[in-house]
């Protein structure tokens, strides 16, 4: 099987936040410490795999946020109702 020729380099997903949670995942790009440290030495296929993992992490975070909002019964994006006090 022939390999596909890459026209464009896969860009580094870093957005410059560069702070990690206690498990070592970056708050900005959602990569692990190892994924961040080895990015420049990875092949294109390895870059794709990291980006696939990052996408899965992003989806899980969004699902957790939605469940949390449903449990609390709040929509934080919606303007709060304020009644008149006097």
C-alpha cells in the first residue's frame, strides 16, 4: 500500500496557555505532558493520533459540562432574571 503524500505540515495545537491540571493535561491544548514534550519528534501519523485523542478529550469535557449544567438546572449562557426589589 502506498503512503499518501503530505502537502501541509500538521500544526502544533498549542494556544499559549501552557498550564496543566493535576493529571498533566494542558488546559489550553488538552495534550499530556509527554505529547507536548515529544511533539516535534513525532511523525505525521503520531500527530494525527494525538489530535484524535485531543478531540476525544474535548468532547468528554463538553459532555461533563452539559451534565453539570443539567444537574444544576442553570444555563450560564442565558441572562439571569432579575426582579424589582422595590
